[in-house]
């Protein structure tokens, strides 16, 4: 898993570099082709090492697909000569698209879990073929769109906002991946294994549903753009959620409804950080695909580092403080949440000083 995430980060950066030089659709299609090669290799082998290489190809190709696709959805209308839709509106649709696809993917995985592994690769092959076919009509678009205007134009506060929200989305992803990867395991100290899995699924479903809600809200309301203090309030769930988890853990309360609130608050906060990081990346005056790839790389780094922080926190709490593992996991999440808050408090004044707060099209 760790090797796949490292491959993901490296591939998404490569895809962003390629998309801004060769073309968004061409880069995305190349990533798709790599994933198809990985699927074909996986279907043709029983060797574990070859299967691992095939999986890395699938992950790496999907990572290369993202920045080209993100840059393409952002500027395809303008490149084709049409008036572009407001960026935050398009971004909401894009985020709802990938997150809905993730829901479908998890659902399909549950349906085919008892079937041979090859069935999963056949399903992925079909999905990659469908996604790749959508790139063909954009193949001839230029690598870079016309000069950005309006809500795609440069703004002096954007460099500060990009740095701030990339750090925040990495920390938010770290909290989310810690919950995804470890919650059911640490709950087994307090409830049966089957119940731990059920409660974990409730929490993670609440987490995912909440960032979907935030994607919708931020797509319908433009009042958050270049308003980082408002976003700090909206993102407060990323801090309150882990603090609530810590209180529940130390109070020995493991009710599913209360833990679901933890997931919901954390998901709302992550949805804010993710949207802002990608939005300001795509508002970069040039090389938007590269900027989007660095956003995605930040998410990938958070997915790698977050569980490591959670594991260290669990070890420290259990080995030296006499606490249980759930308290350790909550402490690790609180540490990442605190770092996200500190980053905002340090950088928001700089963004405001650079002009954040002006009308979003300025």
C-alpha cells in the first residue's frame, strides 16, 4: 500500500508536467493507457511480484490521468472558444464526479469481494476504457488555453492561499486516512470485531457523505472565494471532529451515533480544504495542470504521512501514557488538526495583506 501511494505521488507530478507541455487530453489518455497495460499484465500472471508491478502501473496511470483531466475540465470551454462556466461551479461538479465514482467503486468492490481477483481487474479495464474514450474529442486542444480572465485570472493572494491549503489538504487527508486505515482495528479493544467493522463503516460513510455536501455548498456559493477567514470557520470541523474523538476515547464512549458525528465534522472540514486547494491551484496564471498535480500530490503525501503519525501516537499513548489505542489514534488526529489550524493562523494574515477579500473576479 505504501509503495502504491509513493508511486501515486510521483506519477501525478509527472502527469502535471506532461499535461502542460503536450496537452491535457493526451496526458490523461497516456495515463489511462498505462493503467490498461497494468490491468492486462495483472490478468496474465500469477506471479506475486509481477502482480505488484501491475498494480503500481494501474495506480501510476490513474495518477497521471488526474492532472490532465483537471486542467482539461478547467479550461476546455475557453480553449474551444466558448465562454467558460464559473470555476467554482465547474469544480463542484468535478469533485462530485470523482467522489461519486469512488462510492460506486467501493460498492462494486463489496459486490465482487468473494470473486476471483481477476474479476476486479476486468471491471477496472472497462472503467479505464470508458474514461479514456472521453478524452478523444479533446485530443486536438492546445496544451495551454487562452490567457485566463475573470475568476481564472491571477491574484496576488493566490500564492499564499495555495501554500496554505495544500498543507491543510495534506493534513486533512492524513486525518481521514488514519480513520480509514485504523479505526476498526483500535475499536476492537472495546467491541467485537464484527461490531468494530460496522461502526467503522458508519463513521467513514458519514465522513464521505459530509465532504460531498461541502462540495455542493461551495459550488453554489461564491462567497468563500478569496475569503480565508470565512473558510477558517467552515473548516473548523477538521479541528472539532478529532477533539470530539479524543473526548469520546478518554470518556470510554463508543456509541456509533457519536462516532458518526466525528466522521461528519471531519468530512466537512476536509471538503473545504480539498476544494480550496484545487480551486486556487487551477487559478494559477499558467501551468494549471502542474499546479493541480501538486495539489493531488499533497493529498497523496497526507495519505502516506497521516497513518504514520497515527501509529506513532498510538504507540506513545499505549506504551508510555497507559492509554488505549483509540485515544492514541485520536491524539494523532488532533495533532494534525492543530497543525492545520496553526498554518491558517500564520498564513491568512499574509493572504489578506496581499489583497484577499477583493471580489473573486478581480
